[in-house]
C-alpha cells in the first residue's frame, strides 16, 4: 500500500502511478515504491489544510514554536537513519556533509523559526495610537512547498527553510517532496507527524506527497485554497508554476537558476593567486557543484597572473576526484548543458564528458573557457545553467571588455568580487560593483558564495530570473517568513477584538513593534 | 505642438494620435490637445530613466527629500490653478474636496515621503556584525505609475502616493497620466519639473506621458529597463498589465476593484439606526461613490430595525442631489453595471437610470437590493463593481445566511462591521470577522472605509483581486515604498564600500536599523 501524509494520517494514496529511487553512486534501484499522487490526493490535502488553517489562526506563536522544536528534536533523534537514507538516495557523503553540516543546519533553521514564531517580531506590528489604526503581517494561508533535489534535509519541502518559515508564520504546509529522495522525505515526514501529535497541532499542519504529474502541480499552485507557493528548482519547472500561479493571482516565490559570477580583479590574482585557486575549486566542487550558489562563471582580465590562475583552476579540477551527481538524469542534463555551451562557443579546458568506468552518476570535473568578446556576443546562450561540477572561465582582454561582459549578465542570486587588499583594484571595483549590484541579490567581497549563512541579514534571493521577485529571500529568518504573510490592518477595531500583537499591552516582552514612530521592545516606554 | 515631459524637457511627442478632455459637468470639450504617445516616446523615456537611475543610486535620501519638498511647495504655490483645472476636468468641487482635502493630502504625502527618504528607516537595514553580513532595501529601478481617474492629485501618476513612494525609494518615475485630466497632470508635471531643476535632480527623475495605446502600455510594463509598475484602476486594465508584467518577470502592484462590504449587525441597527443611515449615505456618496473604498455592499439580517434602515438609506439616496460623475463614459459604465446587477437578480429600490435633464455626466443615486440567498447563489455576478453612486443592500434571512453570504465574497480592500456598543452582537461579530479577515486588507469597526488615513499603520491593499499581492500597501509611508525596493545583501564587503545605511556608524541619528537582534536608533547603544 502506498501512503501519503494527508490530514494527519498516512492514508492510501489515490495515485497515477508510482516510482522508485535510484542510488546515484551505484545505479542500484532502491527499495520503497512511492506513489505519484493524483488530483484526488491534492484535493484532500487542500481541504484539510484549509480546515487546519482556521485552527492555526487562533493559536499563538508559542504553539507553533513548540511544534517546530519538537520536530527538530525528532530529526536529531533520528539523525543516523536520516543520513543513511539520504546518503543512499543522493550519494552525498554522510560525513561531513549530511551529518555534520546539512542536518545540523536543518535543525538550526527549525529552531530559529521557532524562536521567531515565539517572539512575534516577524509580524512587523505597526501601531498608530492617535488614529487607532494598527497593522501586522499574518498567515497567508496554506503554503505549497516544492523542494529541490540538492538538499535532502535543509531545503526539503517537509523540513527545510521554506517549510520552517511557512509554519512559523502560521501557515499549514503541503510539501511536494523531490522524487529523487522519497525515503528521506518519508522519514522526515514521520518525524513531523510525531511532532504534530506530541504538540497537539491541527492534523493537517504538515502534509506530504512524493510526486505529482506536472498538470496537477500547475493546478495545485493556482487553487483557491492555496495561500502561496514556494519553489526551489529548475528554471523550466519554476517558470511553468509561476505562470499557473500568476494567472490565478496567487503569490509564488521561486528560487531558480543562478550562475553566481565571480570577478577576479587583476590585483587579487597577483596578490594571492594560489589561495584563490583553492578557494574557487573548493567552492565550485562543493556538493559536486550542485549548490544554488555554485560559482559557474569566473571572470578574469588579461594580466601577469591570468594564465597561471586559469591553469591552476584546471589543475585543481583535474586533480580532484569527481563524485557522483545527485542522479543519472542530472548527469545527463549536465552533459547536455556542457554540449550546449560548447556549441555556443566555449572550449573545453578539461572534462566535458561522462566519467568512464564509473558505476555511478559521475561526470568529469569540467572547466570551459570563453573570451570576454564571445560572452558579450553570445551572452544568452553562454548563460545556460550547467548544474554540477562545471565552471566557465571568461577571459576578458581588458577592463572595458570585462565591464561589458558583466553588463550582459542576467539576474543572479550572488556575485563576488575579489580585489587586491591594498586598494589597487578599487577604481575597477567600483565600476564592476555598480554593474553587478543590480544583477544580484548578494554581493560578496573576497569570498565565495557557497555556504549561505543562517543570518537575519542574509539574502538568498535576487533579480529575475534567479527568483520571481527581487524583494524576498528564502533564507534568513525572520525575513524569509515575509513571503508567507499577508498584511492585515485593523482600523478602529475595538481593543478586545485585536490580535495579541496589536493590543496596547504586548503579549510578552520579547516582541519588537513600531509604535507611534519608534521601535519598542515589549512594554518598554521610549 | 504636443509635448511630453521626457529626459527633463518638454519635447515634442512622437504620437499615435491625440485627444481632448471633456468637462463632465457640462459636456463641453476643454481646450488643450494632448498626444497619445507612441512607443518611441516610451523608449526615450525608458532610456532616460535608466540613465537617471544610475545617478540617483549615488545620491543620498536627503537629495530626494529636498526634491519632494520643493515639489510640494510648487503644488502649494499653484494650488488655485491646479484646483481650477482639476475641477473642470473632473467636476469634483473645488471646496472642500479639491482645495481643502485632496490637495493638502497630496502635499502631505510628498512631505511624508521626503521625511522617509531622509531618515532612511524604510531601507530596513539589518546588520549582523558577527558574520559581517548586511542587507537593506534599495531602489528597484525605474517605476511606471499608471494613475486612476478618481483622484486627480492624490493618486495622479505624476504627484500621488505611488509617485511619492517610488521617488522616495530612489526610483525615477515614468508617469502615465489619466487621460480624463490631462491639463491637471500637465500643471503638476510643470511643478515637478521646476522642482527637479531647483534641486538639481537627474533630468529624468520624473517623466510623463498623457496617454498610450494599450499595446504600448503592455509593452512598457514588461520592458527590461523597468524596475516595477504601479497601477490604480479597473480590474480589466489591471489584469491585462499584470499578465504582461508577469510573463516578463517584472513586479507589478495593482489596486483594482473593491466592493468594501459593510456588515450591520442587528444590535447596531437597533442602537443607532439613524446615525448609521447618515454615515452610510455620506460615505457611499462621497466623491459620487467613486472612491476605491466606497461601500458598495451593505449586509443586513432580519430584525426589528432592518426595514427602517433600508428605507432610511433609500430616503437618503433620494434626498441628496446626484453630482456629475468623472466622465460620460464612466456614467455609461455605471449604468451598464447597474443593468448587469439587475439582470443578475438585483431589484431597484431607487435610481438605476441616467439622470434626465442634466447636461452633466449625472446618474441617479441608486440603491439596489438582493436577498442573502440570491447573493449566495449568484455571488460572482452580484460582485461586479458598479463604480459610482450605487450601493446594494444584501438582506439576509438570518445569521447563517449572513455568514454564508460573507464567505462568498472575493478579496476586498476593506470590510467594516458595525455592532452594538454593549457587546450583544459579539458572538456574531466573531464569526463574521473570522470570515472577513481573510477577505480584506483593512478591517474596520463602527466606521466607514472611505477616508484612507495617511498613517504608517494603514493598509490600502488586500487579497486578490482587489490587488495583485496581499502583502503590499499603496498608502502608508514607509510601507508603501517597499513595493519599489529590491533586497540587497552585502556579504563580507569591505567597510568603505558599503552603502551609508549599512556602515557601522549610521549616516545620521534618525535611522532605525536592526543590529544583532535589536532595533537601534541612529548610533545609540542598546
């Protein structure tokens, strides 16, 4: 019997078919047959979410916080089993990646979200006592989360950042797990269900389906019962969902492709060429290049160290073993993208082919090369994302060409600029950063973009088409919760009818509110 | 010669045709021939805006504040001329409406926006000193503002709330004036140009066209040079623009139709029937019913005072003179909507026809009537907006029917509930407000929704289809500025390269920033 988590129970799925996962390291088909849910499953989940929302609207943040913490504890308790399952389904190493980095990050996100739900400052309460007008952000309604393939815990629809933010904001979540890691998702959903039961949350606070036909996915995001959707994944998938949500007038937040350009100014290469080679290879090959923030474009200009730098990158990519990608289809897609880039004019410095004699989904570490002129002339095609262990060096003849090339970049999540520590690159830095600033969500100096810190100041977002709206972030609590909120104003509403966060006396002393022109913590008088 | 304001000059428009305005009070064609701009005009404006944006990005808020204040002063100086022109083009009375209410409001909005630009708290700077990650909201790029017909000053694309918010956020504005009041718009644009010149702002800080073919309008909002669009107007127009912006991945903020339901609970009618009749008629006929927040649906249940209340509304609508609408086409559209509502089952209590023997665009004050049952059964058709001096009473047999009727409401900007002051309506209030809360942006008690206060706590927004996104407001500074901002993060960026608002030392002592978990004013140490 194939079950999905709907309305608080593992019920039999009314499905359109089923699937099994594959171990990308071995090619072995993994045990566990999982359903491709039909619209009937979606419909049941939507009804249940709608019912649970009503209950959640009358809860306070403390109850959601207790749930998120109980869920975090369950994940912690089941860490070994979870890492084992995720390792089989993704080929990501248990140590350090899954057990020491991603799982702790996931737990940390849930706990940060709990704290945010508890203190309530995310509601951004604004009180105008003179006019008796008050407003705050509140739950937008049931949130559908489409998780990506590349982080089986930290971005999983049933446990990741979007999930945590939506629940903390008071929204029931309907998770669409990624079909590459169904067992991991099932185990996480079991943890979530235990936490729901332990903390007495409404039955459909968390629900999960493993897979959907694309037609049902499109219908889901535009359904009238949905509040909003969060999606992390490919541009093709994201754009189709965006269209379906847009025409229904439903907010959708997308985190799609990003090439994360890195600009190495001449002074930086002269000053610390060797270090930069190691940093670049470490970042570019982290997670086999399957991070949203993986550096896919390396911009350099002609200078005394340019050749040495490029050769160093090539050597580093050659000397490091290539690990299996997340799936065989992902490997094939990467190869296809590499071929497209080559057809668009890129030449191969190393790699560019499937790895022979590997039983796993391995692709040779690949470095491509184009001139700045080529990039300017054929920017669109040369900005096709190649998701995996591939990066492209863009070698510009001079500063002018560099700036022109940067100006042809699409929107990205990140952009990094390395410059000499003594300030000798500063004039060029200024021109480059002016151009990049409007083309990225996060601008870095002397630092690779991988490793998205869990900070309230983080922006894991950026201009279209890296996301669907440049004003939102999917990482960084409480700002990431904003996506799942609607603005609610109370005008002359009688005091006893106001939500707690908008009453004269705050619900507790940890909430920041903006009252008559000043931010006030709890009940302090300014 | 027909001129538009582009790149800092009144240049000859490359136009597709021209038009003249009409005095809706007399039917007289007004002097002044205005161009319907071609794509060439749009293209020039976009290029110029793009250039000016670059300069504006290097300005601080103080410079924008000075411009906004100079503009406000120009409007104040030219108040008499402006009111005269607006009166001719809209038939709105000079006193009190234009001179004593709308013009002061417009000036006040500009000055509030100036203050917000100056203090910079709108950037919502977040600083994580430990990780050296910092983020803030910054100008999204050139903003296109489509102004509506109903507020020739306060919502005009060249002077209204969207304009003020966009400029304050650092975005050049391309205003598309409403073709019903071109001379008013020209006079305002002249004031704006004077202020640009006086304060040395970039030439294309403000630009204006009078009219566009719809094809060019659609192309404009999706152009790559545009940052975002704000639109206030009809659902048909808004939805077409939304579609064009959505497929181009461009943010668009829409304020479309809203029926602003008012629920009169039985106790309220028993307690203060007479007052409520006056309040309702005052609000429903304010601006000849042409406010976004005009109460178009009055819900009552059977009770001892119901008949008296309905009769009172009818008497009030009968006894008050009907003033000219904003245009003859608006009058015809209102008549058409009234007919649609009647076809959908509404009966006429009074009005429902063009006013005879009037040389102006007058429509009889109209009150329609449907039962709660009808509204539940035919809710979609009975929620067609009738923009003008028309309201519909929905008479429900009992509480259950009332709640069902409310549950069939679409998204609205506002919803109001009147209840007995002694608490006797409180049980029903709770059920009704639960339903209405998710269907409106602003919930009111014992108060009509017209008169949208300029408060930081205001929400002039709401769930789709009253707007395109329920998380944004078009009134209420600084929140309304959020629409024209993009989130920009600086990760490990060297101190001297940071924008002023993100440096350790704030640019001045009036800015609120969120630093390491606390809101801090200026340089105070918490």
